DNA sequence: TAGCTAGTTTAGGTAAGCCTTAAAACAGCG
DNA sequence: CGCTGTTTTAAGGCTTACCTAAACTAGCTA
């Protein structure tokens, strides 16, 4: 079977399925279409093509999962993406909130040899600047055991681990408020009626909407001293 | 008029016209087609489209030149290409003969901000690893005053300046023979009937075919001591 | 000066990936 | 069981960038 160097479009589909399926394991086509900014009909078409190529499995009316082959390709793309993010951020001094979009472009134009050389140059980093783990060259990914803040309860404390999934608007907002991996968090209050979650991050109070809280992950350490 | 971030195809055309027109100033469509690995018909079509967008001027049956706008875009692409070559070669330790192809992929996926940051990281290099000058961020390019070895005559001496245009096959051959910018050259003999050119490069004898000699440039310094 | 040849252009066609609109199939609910 | 909203199929189109085959032109050569 030829690897054939999948094109940008295919890589974006695989990467997006991987992201959407991270939690429940099944990515609805509608979500896929929305994420990629295309119509649901087009997404369905493409999913069929990917299915024929053995990259995804489609359960009608339920969603899409990656096959083993598909997952390997997705992780290769994600690896390149996160390695470039490290490089752009640490060595080129580009803004934490901007490197995601730059890496999105570079990830499709990077040969495996280049990705490996970047990894070596960076000292085989384990996570990207936004805290997400970097797959190894064989496509293996260490799943972190953190939880989105949206599942934390008042009194819970710990430290921020990652932002996922990443998007410029979210990252820019977080950068502006100095919220990033490594910061300590304490959940102080959960407003009723689906209101915002009140937290202290790095000692400063913040009100996080539900959507945002679901995209910020942290490791709970309630037994630790304050 | 929108800049619209030209796509890969357009960028390849502009870059190739720039290369082919480097000497005579007019790139024949057939040469363009051959270089890009497409049919002459397709090249003609595309040249029309580029002409409508004001990127090239086409003189029928003669060839193509870049307009001012077209040249600026071409140089932006070339700048990214050569900056990546520097980075890949100097910092990632990838082979001199391989970085050209890797850079060909990256050049189309690099935002100007990233290119500028790479340039700063590298210390604003003046030339790529193959000796070709790097345009500045405004698209200005210092034209070197060297000549292809094919125009040298027996007795001429000097130093190699660059390989142009670049291609993997040529670079690989040169790498294998330790021929690269900076080496000293002396033309010892010009075989008759369009035969090879006999030279000494870095003290070692080489026989260069006409094609190859036309792609290696050097600066003649006949007044210098041996 | 007609004719040859290399280079160019026109005409007609393909494939990938996207689109819209409309109709059919289904899941999950009361 | 039937309703409602989501998902999928069907049909027809668009754009980009490529193709082949055939017609045409420029400029040289006989």
C-alpha cells in the first residue's frame, strides 16, 4: 500500500476527527462539517471517500471514528503541528496565541524527516506550548489524566495542564488574561442556572463561561496544601 | 485589490518564471511547462490567468516575464524558501542536497511573520546554503556578479559562489563530489566537440558536463595568486 | 517563396472538492 | 405509533488545475 502523501484536505479531516473523537470516541458528521467550515453534505461525501480508503469508519446517524491507519496519519499530522508550535514559540519568539495558526499551515508541508529533526533540535519535547502531548514518531500518544474545568466543583484545586481543542479566539482570550498551563487553579464558586464558573488562576479571580471551562484542562490536587 | 494569499500553484509558476527569466529575461512557456512537469497547454492556460491578474506579461511565441507585482510575490516565496534552507541545513543538520526539496514544501505554508522571525533567528543571512542570495523582506534581491563555469575559459581561476537553479539530482551529485560554494576552482581544459570541462575544485580534478557547468556559478579572480 | 518544424493556442474533457436544493431515511421522544 | 428534527442520498453546478488532440503561427531552410 502506498502512503502517497495525503493532501491537506484529507489531513484536516483526519486531524479534526481525532480531536472531536477524543472524548466520546465518535465524531458526528455535523460537528466535523462545522469545525471544517463546510456543509454537512460535503462532509458526508468526503467521509465516504475516506471510508473507502480505509481511514475512517462511519456509523450512519452516529458519527465517525478513525481506523488504525487513519489514527496513525492523524497523529503524524498532530505531531508535526505541535512540534512546530514549540519551535515557533520557544525559538522564534512568536506569540503563544499565534503559533497554533502558523503550525496549522506548516503541518501539511512537513516531511517526516523534517519533523524528526525538529524534535531532536527541541530535545524531544513531551508537550506543545498549550500543554497538549506530542505523539512520538510512531504515532503513539500519552493520554493525559486531566479533566476539563467544567467538571470541577467548588473547592477543587490543582494546576492547569492544557487547552484543548485549540483555537485562536480562545488562546488569544486566555493569553490576554494570563491563563496558561502551569498556573494554579482553585474553583471558588459555580453560578446557578448554567452561569459562569468562578475560579482563581495564579491568584487572580476569573469568571469562566461553560464553553471556555470545557476547553481548559487541569489536574486536581485537592490533598495538596494551599 | 486583495492579496488573498496566493496558492501553491500560482507561487510555483511565479518562482519558476523568476528562475528561468534570470538570464535572458524571457521564460518560454515550454521551458516553464517542462520545469513544472505539466503540459505546455496547461502552462499556457495558467499564464493567461496569471496575466489577467497582472502577475506576468506574456509575449506570444516569445515567453513570459514577471510584472513588478509578480516579481514581488516571487521574491517573497524565494525568500521563504532560502531561509528555510538555511534553518534546515544549519540548525537541523539535514543534508545540503535534501534541504532544497524540504524547503519547496515549506515555502508555500509560511506566513510573512514566520519568515521574518526565521530570518531574525538565523541572524539575517545573506545567502542560502547553496550560495543563492536571500531577498530582503521587501522583495529586494542583490544580483550577484558571478558567472556560470560554462562561460569560463582554460586558465580562469576563482571561487565557487552558488548552484543555480537548484535541483536534487544536481545537488546530490555535487555533494557526493564535495563541490560547493566557497571551494576554489581552476579551469584546466575545455574538451573539444562540446566535451566536458576539466577543472580543479578544492585541489581535486573533475570533469563537468556542459549542463552541469552552466548551473555552477563562480567569481573569477585571475589576478589572485594560486 | 513555399514548406517544415518547433512552439503555441484553441477546443473539448477529466477529477477533486466544494456548493445548493430537495427529497428520503432514520433516531429518539412522548 | 407517530411526530420531529437530524442525517443521508440524489441531482445538478462551480472552480481550479490538469489532460489530449488538433489547429495554427513564426521563423528558419531549401
